[in-house]
């Protein structure tokens, strides 16, 4: 084989490998460092940070959902964060968490719990739980954090297709850790 043919095969192999790596890296999560901005909802008394190139939505339905923040404005396999606020008079953190978990068990297709952890978020006791679910053909991994303060229940939710979950984990941790209940 001539040196020219060997060189051409090497270049083509390199181009093919790089194109495969490019597709993998762009489809599995954020590829550049993120800048965060703060979303503040004065009426509902909370704030949360999110990546500045993500899209916010304040839906009217269900009324408990106060904001949803999505990586892409439109598209399949959404990655996002949601903040919900519930009237929780008479609920403890544990009973609010049980209420939420029972809802998931009864309403989420292929719901499967992964882990539960007690933690404190900015001085407020919380329960963080991770589960998997199926939406259409896509397997998702989701994390929710329940908090109860002053007769108000909060749910912070993050969902991502399972295959890209870990590439978003630090982004979601930054968002979760920034959540504040405004006094």
C-alpha cells in the first residue's frame, strides 16, 4: 500500500472518530460552562438560580406549579427544573413527602424509586428522592426535593432523560442549592 493511501485512510478514520465523539458530546448534556441568573417570584416568595440560556415558563395549570425552567424552549426529551407550591396546613415534612410519593406511585408510568435522603436546604429540613419513570419511549431519571415551611409545601423537581442525567447533575445541584424561600 502506498503512503498516500495509508495517509488517506488514517485521515478518514480520524474524521469519522471525531464526528462520532462530537455527536456523543452534544447529545449528552451541557458542553460549556454555564452562567446562572436568578429567577425571583415576589408573589409566591421564592427565588432560584438557573442557567442563563435556559427558558422560563410560568404556567397557569396546574395552579401549584409556579415556574418551569427548560434547557430548550421546544423539543423532545426535555431537561428541566420545576418549582411547585402547595397549601400544606397540618402537614409535616414526612406527611407531605408521603403525599407526594403516593401521587407518583399512582400517576407515573413505570415509576421506580431509586433513593431517599434527608437533608437541610438553607436551614429548612427537606427530603430528596430520586426515581425513574418512562414518558413515551424515553426513560427518565428525576429528582424531587420536598420542603415544608410555615404551612407551605414546596417541591423542587428536576428531570432528564436517564442517558444524560449525570451530565446535568452539577447544574441541578447548583439550582437546588440556590433555592430560597423569601421572608
